[in-house]
């Protein structure tokens, strides 16, 4: 999984702005990660749903088994 944390740029007086946004992996149902770790999440562009792996099953953001 690629993690791209946002870059915070100091603009003075204790303030900063965020440049860039984190991204998440995406896949279709057939190409889900082969050995996902518990807590893996990503976007399934085939089903158009955010998915989460609980260590056993993939769940959609609505917490239904995908």
C-alpha cells in the first residue's frame, strides 16, 4: 500500500497549510490484494465502493460483505 502523507508548509505565526492529499489503493474485485493485512482498505472501481478487510472477509463501507 502506498502512503502519501500530506505535506504541511509553515506559513508563519504557528500556522501551516496542507499541500497534496493522501491517496488510497484501488482495484477491481478480481484484483484485490493477494495477502491483505487486517485493516487494509481501498476503493473497488468495479463496484464503486470503499472496501475494508477485517482479516477474514472484505466489507463495503456500508459494512455488508462484498
